[in-house]
């Protein structure tokens, strides 16, 4: 295998990515690097399906559970840390295996990040004032008026704010800035593996996994998470299962209803992930055998 080659394993939630990475690691001297935006948080292990302690003992795992829940971990943060881990892997003569379901991380790794100028504080303050007075939905609608081609989800508060600030400060939509990018790491070859099963099979797998999360203590995990008093709009507090279980704590739903709601949210997330895969023309090598033969 090329000395500067990395394996990328991507797919929707509950598709078996982590299991595949561990299978690969049996045949390759490797290091597994997290490429999931929620598994970076140390305060949430069960509901984010972080690798077990045993798995992490058997194979070196990096960027799992490294961040405090109060931090807003960005794509830029991940790129910086992931690139450092990739280079360390090469120095140790190991193959980095990047595994996760956050497509934007993989995209940024291969294509690079836009070099957007630092936003002036006056623009940030003006945006925050709009949110305080009118709410995030109002800001999102204003963004759409100015950039009708915006593809950001109406639920993605952080990206809405970022896109609005960029537009107000530079006069150009954020997607235009993102066109002119270049790869982050030079002289590297990527072996890419997409795991994308039939949607109904993923739904079944995800629901079984959530039942296992409940059995393993997800309810107590959310109770402990609440004791840290994180902002309700922070990334970690919006993880699937957290809000639904908190609705149970508030007495608004039964535990069975909370579980059903979380499963529905997971199904919706899987659908969005598969839509992203299709819209970005992701058609990586899907064969495990073919992938193994390339080494």
C-alpha cells in the first residue's frame, strides 16, 4: 500500500461503518480517526455510539471523546486535528482509517475549506441583535431573500448564522466562497469506501441500536449531561435522543413515546444523509473485497 494512503469509510448512521473499520484494522497496521461531528464530545458516549473501551484498546482510536460539550466544534477544528493525526499515522508507518457519517468532514478533507475573511465583530453583533429581537427563523428567511439558492437546513442554527454573517460582511454568499478551494493534504491517496444499505434495512438497524442504547443507560447519560448545564442550542444538546429523553424528564411524554420520537428523528436523519450522498454524487467503492484487494 502507498506510504501516504488513507482509507475513508463513509455512510449513513447504523450502516456498520465502525464494524467495517475494525475488520480492516485486523489486516492493516492502522489508526482509526473519528469523522463524526458528535462522537468528538466526551459528555455523550452511548447516544453517539462511540467505540467501546475494548475496541479502543485493540486498535488506536483518535478524536473520540476529546471535546467538552460546551465547545462548538467546527469543520475547521476537525480538519486541523484530523490532518495532524493523519500525518502522525504516516510517521508511525500506520494507515489512517477515517470513519464516520459527517459528509462535510470528508468533503472538506478532500476538497479543502474556503478562505473566508474573518468577520468583523460589528457584523456579528448586528446578526445577534436580529436573532434576539426576531428569532432564528426570521434570520433564515432574510438569508433566503438575499440568497434564494441557499441549501442550508432551516434547523441548522450555526450554519445559518455563519452564512448570514459571511453574506453581510463580504457581499457574497458562502457557497460562492466555497467553490475556490484546494485539498488540505498534499501527496496523499484516498481509498474510499461507501456503505449505503437499503433505507428500510438502515431504519431497522438504527431502531435496534437505539433500543440497545436505552438498555445500556442512555436515560442516565442524558440526566448526567443535563447536570453540566450546556446551552440548549449547543450541538451536543441537539443530538438525537437528548431532547426526546428530556421531554420524558419534563413529563411531556412517556419513556416509550420518547423512544418512538427519537427513532423517528433517526429515520429522518438517515433519509437526509442518503439524500446528501445522492446530491453530492458519492459513488465510492462499495465492495469490501475489492477494497481489501487494493492493499
